[in-house]
């Protein structure tokens, strides 16, 4: 049986005459505004809840959604449940608002539902997952090539608190890849520049900062309360220090590195899975000397490459917070921009690793600064 449709104005008259207007959109959509007097009931909940709202199958029911498609499906569902007087509102809530008909906004955080509406549509995220993101704390080491795109996407995704550590200032040579910063901020603190950009993108996000070099004396205070740590460091001493601290404190570390046209990403979660997940030292047992590992200022880097790698790091961080998908634990994902190819290498935990081997006590922090500069 076909479903009859009414214009919003016709539906309003039926509503005034006693018809039940059901808004069958998702809960997060209701927060942005709904037809006045409509009863919110998401389409998926119709079979379970409709008899509570309309116990009489002869009740005149009008279904309304965003644009008119889902309300037709909801009307057919109601017909299948035995309801006999069903009509769909053509054009949905969008047309209802366009025609200037009465609108009500239920109580709640409208900005939250509007800002994160595309996340809220994902069953793997939903409102519970988005609230979890908003309550999370992510530490980002560096507001440079990797930290810039990663922090950008984490802030956009709604991570509640971003803790950024960077003691550097913006240089013009940074702007080719460090997208948090702008030309008029050359000479300014990277931390201040990052906070300005991220707040402009999402004022809901809290930005905390450490504007000093990360050392063994302050690393644990920096990581306190973190759900995930993202490695955007551009030097090996900090990278090894960060790994060791994350193992000791049981915090997952999202690793990223770039050079010239190649990058790599992995997740090191040995602190929470001793003997089952590797750490950074399982990949690189000892830090290289300065001569063996030139940095980007010496070797160069394609400007978009840190964007690709940083975006992947942000993706892994979000997955870890939401506990969805398969994180890159025990896998190193490598990207070659020249060939536009990804390939993956398996990485097993090293049973002799001096930091993360099962049952091995924490050996303390080493002076990597001295070793790497040797």
C-alpha cells in the first residue's frame, strides 16, 4: 500500500486536529530543531516503542524526518506493525523550517550535536563515543610537521584536552609543512600559535602546553592522565625517552616519522601488553648517532608527507580512544610518496628488550641526548 504524503502546512493542520506527529530522525538531529509538538522517536526504535506512544493502531500518525525519505520508510514500518492511518510529511523538517512553521529546540548542547553530527551518525562512534572523545586527554609531542596535522584533526574530532609540548618558535621554513602556523606568526612561540589555530577551529577543546624541552625530569608530569601519546618529535633523544616513559606508565604511543619522501606509522602499546605488544626499542634497539640519522633540516622532506603521516597518527589515536577497529600494534605501516604505495611490516615484541620485556623491571631513563650527539 502506498504512503500518502502531506505538505508541512497540511501536516500542521492535521496536527492541530489531533494527529500525532512523529519525528523519526536520530536523537542528535532533534537537538538542532524539530517541528513544534512533534514526538521524537528514532526510526530504529519504532517497533519497540510505538505502542507506548500510540497504543491504538487507528491513531492518525504523521511521520517526519529531515527531507522526507526516512519518514516514508518509517510509515511503511508502522503499516507493517498494523497501524492504518499513516501519512508522511513531504520535504521533512527542512521544508517545515523553510516555510516558517513553528519549531522547537529541545534542551541540550546544540553545538555538540551540530558540530559532531557526522561522527554521531557512525554506529562505531555515536553519542557515547563522542562523549568519550570529549573526555579524553591526548599528549602531542611537538607542534611541527607531524604534530600540526595530527593536532588539527584531533581538535576537529573533539578530543577534549590536547597537551602540546614544544619549546620552539615559528620559522618561515616551517610553513611548508607545519600547517598550524601562519606567516604573520614567524618568531612567535609554536605553542601559542598552535593554541590560537586550534581554538579557532574548535573552541570546545582545551589546549594545555609545555613550553620547554622534554627531559627525564618532566616527562612523567607531562604524560600524567594521558589516554594516548602521539609522537611528533623530530629528534631521537626525545623519541626514546617518550617510548620508555609510555612503557613505564602503561600509555599507548602512536609513532610517526618522516624523511624526504617516505614516512612510517605504528602504535607501541607494550606498557599495557608486556610480552604481547612491541615498543619503539623493539623496532630500533639503540638510538643512532647524529651522523647516521640526519633530520629534516639536513635531508629535506616533501611538505605534504607529514600531513599524510600526521593524519594517520590522529586516526590511530582516535581508534585507541574509542576502542574500535584494529590499531597498528605489532605492525609498521610505511608510505612512499613517490610511488604512492603503502606497505606493512610485522613487528614482534623483543623478548630481550631492556624496557618492555615481560617481567623486566624498568631500568630508568638513559641520557640519550649525550649518545645521539656523540
